[in-house]
C-alpha cells in the first residue's frame, strides 16, 4: 500500500504509540497517508480504534511478522 509518511514506533508502548502517530498525522495535509509500524501488540487494536473515534480513516492494519504490525491511516479534512 502506498503511503506518504513512515513512522517507526517500535519500542514504544501505548498510549505513546497513538499520541506520536496522532501528532504526526495532524501535521499532514488532508488525503495523505501515514504508515505506523509498531511492535506493541495492544497498539495493533487500540491505535486504529482511537483513530476511528476521532474521525480519521484507517485503511489497513496488517501483521508484518510475528511481532510487528503496520497501520495505515488517511488524514481527513
């Protein structure tokens, strides 16, 4: 999947994964896509849910390997 900004958050735990991803997304133009990489299992569920709650579009959550997930979020207007 195509993305505009890549944010590697491996080593971070919640709520910091979501906070850092949200701050990055807020600096992006509407329509741009952020890819977040995390190795914290609860973030694979919590981060997409929190983005949906605040009205951002979660495009994809996929597990890359045994301990890493990618979360793609499109910035809304």
